[in-house]
């Protein structure tokens, strides 16, 4: 019987957690949607429980006998990719709320929830994704379970990559706001490792901020790519005012796009978070400069 239940195991971060659990021979059960690609999970030997966060019987079956829940599940990526069967409201707000209630009813002892940075009161009002995260945090803090809220900084893989507008192969970079705020971009592998340690250690903290070891501004990221490639990149600036206007205007009609704009704004006005959180867990975090250098090498080979 698996005592750890992992939600979001077919996503980027959840998939990394699943791989690590399997490598360490830690039994776990993954709650997966009916039409998810589960080939990697099956090959790893994971126990699968088919269901949906928004359908109560699914979480109830998955949580039978579980002591710990780890969830990275969210709808943002799939919604931005055009999926019609998910939404921030349905998955991130209602789905996570149902999961918390089901876990409490099942007698789960520990609940590790991946939240996010930059969730000031103003940003929670502006960004639907943040509002859903904050609502889940409050449910957990009021529950009888031992909650562990993980708040990673911006992921290197997402926010230093093409999906955020940094396209060195096209000599193009999108700058959000002023682009002068240092950010401790964190590697997804480091956050995955942190989640496993928080799920399995004897006395985890109730909240933990996770950042990388070096803080770079958006302009410094592009500077580094230009230096590595030896070519200039065109910088397209999206002003803070445009980010805020877009987030407000799209909040109801396109909450996923509003959230991306709002998150970009929060990163440009936010405060720096250091690498102490990862190091307290015995993890030496990967620097953003290493990720940037790897991207430059990949571009140079093409």
C-alpha cells in the first residue's frame, strides 16, 4: 500500500518528483486523469489511480490508506496550450479544495502543496492563479493536517525559456516591465528534490520559500545570452502599465492569460528570495547562469 499520493505526476514538476520517488524505491500512488499519458509512470512502477480532482470519487479512491499528499497539479500550462477541459477555477481553486477536504476525511497526516512567490494582496486580487493558490493555502492552514506550503521562485525552465519570450535562436527577447528587478530563478529539479525531502523528513517546516543562488534581472539574462552567443538580441519591452491593464481586462474572459501577465508583473515589482530554503534541506541549488549557458550551447549547435 502506497502511503504517498502524488497529484500532478504527468506535469513538468510532478514528473520530476515521480522520477525521484521511483529511483529511491519510495512507493507512491499517482492520481492521473483518464486521458493522461502515463507511459513513464507505468514504466517506473508507480501505482496509478485514475480520477480527476474535480470529481470527488477520484481523490477519495486515490487517498485510501495514504499518510502524505504531494500536489503540483495546476491548470495553467494546459489552459495556455488550448485545453478546454481544465481551468484555473475548476482545477486550481475547486479541485484543490476538494483534494484538501478528501485528504482530511481520509486521515492524511501531511499535505505538501506547491504554491508560489509574489502573492501580495494586490497581486492576489489581480491574478486568478494567485487567488486560487492563496485560497488553497488558507484551507490547508485551517485543516487538521500538517500542511507544508512550498513557495518556489520563478522556474528557470519556464521563465528563462522560449515560452516566456526569451528566444536566442531568433535573436529576440521579451522584457516584462522595466526588467531591472533581480530574481532568484530556481531549477525545477531542485524544487522536486525539496518536495520529496519535505514529504519524508520527520519534522518539516510549515512554509518554505525556495529561490536560486543568484539573482539576475531580465536584462542581465539577455546580456548573458548575447555574450555567450556573440550576437545582439532585439528586446521587446512590455511596460508595467500594459501588463496590469491586460491582467485586469482578461481576468474574467481569459483567466489563464491574465495570470501569465500578472505573474510577469509580480516578478518585475517583487522582492528577492534567497537560496536559504533549499540549503536548509541540504540541497545546493543550481545557478541560473548554468541554465543560461546550457541554452546558449544548445542554440550554438543548431
